[in-house]
C-alpha cells in the first residue's frame, strides 16, 4: 500500500500503515518540518488498530489532516 503525503507550509505529513500483532494494522503519521539545513521528524500513531490496511490508512490520513489543521504560522 502506498503512503499518502500532505503538505502545509514547511510541514509534510506522511500517512502510512504498519502491521501489528494479531494480523491487524496501525496507521502511522510522520510529520516533517523543513527548516532549511534542519529536518525535524515526529511520529504519531493512530490509537486503535484496524482489521485491514485500507482502514488503517484512512485512519492515518484523518490523523494527518488533524495534525496539519492544528498548525498555525
């Protein structure tokens, strides 16, 4: 499954999925802040697991939108 990337100003949020125990999946969001020479990364996890990769990716995309929506310049 391909990652989904969103950008807002200096911030890029990448939504992805990783398998967890029990055959379920968890959505992950990596938030990058590009400050020229410095690149800061923060990783966020969706709290709940999902039965399918598609559901987990949808949860990760929703989390990415929430994170980017809270960023103020």
